[in-house]
C-alpha cells in the first residue's frame, strides 16, 4: 500500500528505484522478504534495476494524464476568471 501511495504522490507511473523501496521499508531483512514475495506473486515486476507495480496504470492515472488534467483545469480557471 505504501508503494502505491508513493508512486501516486511522485507521479512515477508505478515505478520505484531501489532507494524508494528502502525508504518505504527501512528494515533490510523485512524489505528483502517483502520484495521477494511481491515479485514471486506477480504483484511487482523488476526491470532495469527498478521495481514496478503490476497493472498500476490500469487503476491509476499516468503522469501524462495528470498533467493534461492540470492544464485543462488551469485553462478552465483562467477562462472563468476573465469573465
């Protein structure tokens, strides 16, 4: 759950560097087991030294979608303010 919240807050499209994983689970022995289980169960994937949450973008907005929504909101507010 912390990993999903981290990815949403930092708009990573579901990807985390090992340093982020270390921050989310500071005890090394627990972290290694947690990562192993998440990978074995298919909930996470590993690619190019990073960890990704499986199907993250199926249930969460991508960074690009968030930026488009923000831009549309800015335009809407600017238009409303110019009336």
